[in-house]
C-alpha cells in the first residue's frame, strides 16, 4: 500500500519522512497542482540530533484515481476545502485517514465520502518545521487510529507500519473519546499560550485561570459521559504543559506568524456542542472572541 499524504506541514512531513525511511512507499499530494512535479527534498532531524535526507515524490490531483490510502494532515480548517476537490474522483476502495487538531470535519467526511473506508486519529508526536525542507522531530508521542464507519474497521493493518516508523501507534475502538480528551487539553493550552504569547510551561503561573476553565467545562464533559472530577482534568493539563514546557503551541505559532488558527474547531467546537444542550461557557467564549479578534487583524 502506498501512503499518500495531503498536508506537508509539521506532522505531515514528520509522518512522511519517518514512513519513507522505514521502507514504506510514500508520496505527497498537492491538490492545487494540475501536473505532477519534481520530488520534494526533506531533511529530517532526529531526536538524537542526527540527520536523514529524504526525497518525497509529489503527485497532482490528476493522479487521485490511483490512490490506495490518503492520510490527511492539513490544518483542520483546510480539511474540507482540500477534500472537496477529490469528491467523485477518489476510488471508493481508498481509505481516508484524518489526523488533525480539533473536531468537526468528520461529519462532512461521512456525508461526502460514504462509500470509502473512513478513519480518524490523534497524535501527540512533536515536530517543528524549521523551513519548507527541514523538519525537526521534537518529541516522542502516541498515535491512535480508529474507524469512523464500518468499512474503516478493516484497516487495523495500518498500525504496524506506523508503529515501526513512529515508535508508537495503536488501534482504538473509542477514538471519539480520545479526540475529546485531546480537544479539552488543546482548548485550554492553545488559546492561553497564544494570548500570553508564551511557551506551554507558562500555564504553571496561571493555575487559577486553568482551574476555572476546567470547572466551567465540566458539565459538558459529564454530558459526554466522562466521569472524572474537575481536579483530574486539571492535572492532565498541567502535566502536558510541564512535559512540553519549552514548546510553543500551534495556536501561538499561528498567531505569531499571522496565520489563521484552528480556534473554530477547538474552542468553537466546544461552544457548539455546549449550545446544543443548553450549557453556557462564558470563559471559553471570551477566549474564543479574543483569539478571533487577534486573527481579524491579519485575515479576511
């Protein structure tokens, strides 16, 4: 099976280079390009400081009828626009795997690709793209995949090559639960670090704010069948912040580089789910509006 990766950002480039160096057949899909173009050179900086040079073949949207596996690693707000170009063109036999921050595009995918095997995943692998041709692996993490539809349940065979390439990968029959857990962590760490323009470790100086955000979110989490007390959620968030203390969140990086953030699919998704069941989240709403205001200074 050939791994076609759509979205050559930090995570997409990390997965592509690690899969390639462990013997997998990998290429990059550029849906904006009408013609196949030259391979994309990439230097992978490993955790031990060594370097590995890779040549990633690139294909255009004209080649999508031959795809055998599509791994989508774009920013979450880019998922639907990128896949819209493939509706009616992708073989029904081709699995589509979503791997992004936030939640929301899954519903659209189920509607527009109902015959394809559909999967989604979460990863805590750390990566930083220094420039278009240099990716740095900054931390080991866990990668989990799970099925979005019945056809997707037959693709647990994707796990061994991912585990071999990344150090950890596993299948989850409760992938939505794992998505929610990551969503909660992202919904607190990302906006706060972006607003304060500081690395993740800064959260230790704002414990009252983190506690209040967790407390406010707790009724929604109970409605989603999570049973942990507020203190447990706070502990998880502070642990993640401590483990990644020197890292800058993706939302902080997006604002620092005047890029659109993923706030609509992180905090925005939480606000939507809360509204459906009549729960108010004023603190999270305030964070959302502050990020959107900052975004509005450089996006249209």
